[in-house]
C-alpha cells in the first residue's frame, strides 16, 4: 500500500510540474498576431479639455494618408485622461505613421426605461414612464469637430521608439443631445 501511495504522489507531482511548465510557456504569449501586422510601438494619447483631463472618452487613431486602415487602433481614457492605445483591441501599440485622432464621449441623464409591457401592469408602468418626461437622454460632451475623421484637426505621430506620448486638446466641454434612433411608444 505504501508503494501505491508513492506512485500516486509522484504522478500528481509530475502532472503539476507539467501544468506549470505548459502555462508558463504556452499561455504567456497572448493572442496570435494576424499575418501582415506591422511592428507596433507603444502609444499613449492624453486628452484634455479646458476643464482638465477627459476621462472615459473613446480615442481612435486613423492613418492620415489612409494606409494601414485595416489595423484599427484605439482605447478608452483613464481618470487622468490617458489612453494606452491598442491595435485590434488586444495588441499593445500602433504601427508607425501619422494619424488623425478622433475623440468621443457621451453621458446619460434621466431614468432608465422600465421593460415594455408584457402584462397590463408592466405596460401601465411603461406608459407612465413615457409620459413622465424624464426619459433617459444621451449627450455628447466633446465638440462634434473632434468626433469625425473628416473634421478632426487633432493629430498624433507614432515613431519607432519605446514610447510615443501625445496630448490633444478638445477645447470647451459641450453638451449636445444625441437623437435616438430607436422608436418609442406613443
């Protein structure tokens, strides 16, 4: 019985070592880069407005000359207004080149809608919500000039260096209601 216990302990130890080795070599490489993806360079974009850093904004880079458009690059800003840009949402960095920078940020105000009526009571609650005038509204807080690749004047250049850091200024904060594309009752 003692021998059987030793064999089992040895087997378990070997399995654990095998799992550790497999994970440390096989799991640490991350996702496979797509064929033809150019070398990427670490890039941070800091977004500021006249009132300070812009948090929770979506920053997207578009090649100024239209090349490499298949390699989408962007990120969301943190509390300090810094976006650490990734390509295809998972690969750190951006291909070398000059880029137009697009910045978008929305906020919501008002009450979340209740579920639409399945029975009489939920239908009554939904209709009351629609009459209340306090429906949820979505607002853009970035000047529309900076929300489109066609109109943005913001630019960044990515060079073959360890870290590319750029700052962009989106000016005064605005509050423009976005029109909903969904149909509502009544």
